[in-house]
C-alpha cells in the first residue's frame, strides 16, 4: 500500500507557528500600551487646551468677561483639577464666581483613568477671567499666568504636557519628559519650562 499525504499541518508546523505568534505578540503588547498612553495624553491635553481657547474666543466675540475654572455646573468653581472637570461661563460681577447670574457656556470633563493626572500650579486654584480684549486676568484684575499639567504615569517619552497661560491670554502647550512619573507642579524644578 502506497503512502499518500493528505492536506493539513503536522504538529511540528503548528508548534512553530504558535511560537512565532507568541513572540510577535510579546513584542507588540508593550508598544500598543505606549501608543494608548500617548493617545490618552494628547487627547486630554487637547481637550483642555480647547476649553481655554474657547473661553478666550467667547470673551472677544461676545465682548464680555468669560471665566474658566475647575468645577462643574452643579457645584460651581473649586480648586481641584484632579477631578478632570471644568466650566466655561459668561461671567457677570462678582467675577470669578459661578453664580445664578452667570450663563454657562461649556461644562466639560475628561475621563481620568488610573495613571492620568491633571494639576494646576497655585494661580490655577481660582477662576481665570478672560476680558473682552482677550487678556487673561484674575478676578482681582491682575494679569493671569500659570500652568496646568496633564501627565500619564507611564514610561513613555514625553509623558506630560503643560498648558501654559500667559498674561496676553494666549494658551500654549509644551510636551515634556518627566521620567515616567507625575510630580507635583512647583515653582522650581520638575517643570517643562
């Protein structure tokens, strides 16, 4: 009787294919995790930067004071950016306080999964008021400037983006590498600038 090979794979061929697939998967998973972390960082910082720019643009187009602060429509402004929520509102006196006389323009929030941090330095512990000229001021009238940091606690480079508000009202973003950790914002050291 003559031996005739039928279609199919041998056990050895299947094991080799499985080993190659395992090696490719082991190489791809860490890379995919880094891509996900970078995407989360870019999406979150762009969302917040868009809110700051929307507040300034609204102040100029409506020719009125507009404020942005950490907070929500129910509780008003608070100093905790870590909750990942902020409001933009047309601000009537008293400035910097979201009250019944103010008109809510935008209530936004970002998903704050484990490993994503949002923090502001001291000046961002209160509302920022954009004047009709587009200038950023504190409720007291002094020029407003400060930084907000969006950071992922992952070993990617860069792992943080700082949103810098300058007195003219312009908000810019700058990526920085903080070594895979998210230290607190400080007056000196561990900052992007």
